[in-house]
C-alpha cells in the first residue's frame, strides 16, 4: 500500500481554515501526531517517532480517513473525521510480549488571533508551568502575549476563542491538556519560527501522559486510545 502522511496540514471550515501553518518550518503547523511519548519523556526523539515515519492509509470515505503505523512492537491507528462534525482518534496497541510504557497526544496548531485569544474551561485545575518550572492551580482563563507552556491535569471540556470564532474541545481518554504559545520573544530567537508566528496560533493539545506525566503502562495485547471532538461557532452577526 502507498504510504500516507498522517500530519494533517489543513482543516477547511466555513469560518476559514482551522489550522495554522508556519512558513518557516513545516513542523510548526497542522496537527502533528505525538506518540508513543510526549516531549522526550520516554525516548530521544521530540514527541516520539509517530510523526517521523510513513503511515499506511487503511480506509477513506464519507469524511473519514484512517491510517496505521506499526513500529517497535506498537501499532498506532489514527482516525480523522471532518463530517458531519470534526473529531480525531488515536489508538496504540501493544504487540510486544512485555509491558510497554506509552504516552499519546495530538499537537494541533489552531489558527487564532493569539493576542486576543483566551482558553476557558480549565479554571481550578492544577498545572505545570513549564516556563516558570513550578506547579500551580489555574485561577483564570489563559491569555497570550508572552510564552505560555502549561500542562494542565484535567479531563474537562475547554474552549479557545477570539473575536472571529470559538473552538470547543471535548476530549476522550485523556488525562491532561497542554496549552502552548511561544510568544514574541521566543519567536524572534527561534529559526524554525517566523518572527510573528506566535500571533497566528495557539496549541491546545489533548494528551494521555500518566498521573505523574511519566506515561501509562500497557500489558501485552492491551491498548489505549484518546479522542478529541471539535465544535466551531462564530459570533452572531448584528
């Protein structure tokens, strides 16, 4: 079967493309697949090998695409639905004969006016502030304008809004949501980001990281799956 690029680049919608893509680097944009670990928690590659290897498309039709990737005794299955509603599903099966520790996440770059955007619905949840290196409780909506990198322990529904539209996210099978935007200072110093890229996106990432952010263990033959439903609304015109 021909190989398939599971890194979704565009998500057309009547309100405009829902996804941002940096002109500086193809890695910064769309929806990178994060597996079988997040960051470099369980291995050397940043966010695992899932987005670096070719997938095989196993089904397509009626607004749904499914692809698989098998590597290192793990089988990943990724499903994207765009009709009638937008949803994502990412599953891992342990094909090994020993337990395996894994993490799963999606890393969508949602196209928003970041300077006027806010994430709501996570208030009251504990989070790791990776910029400050401390753990806190979220007391207010998350806003942007400087570097934001927060790993929030929650299973709650949340929303990302600007003046143009609101994206409401309903996660399934997750235990964290990661909210990231590099801010203007990081963008100015990172050659893989355009100087103004920060203003065009916010990442709100559903993730299964494990209670202590060190992964979850799958017994031989066991599986884990995360999902994300996305609902888009636009302000009512006067």
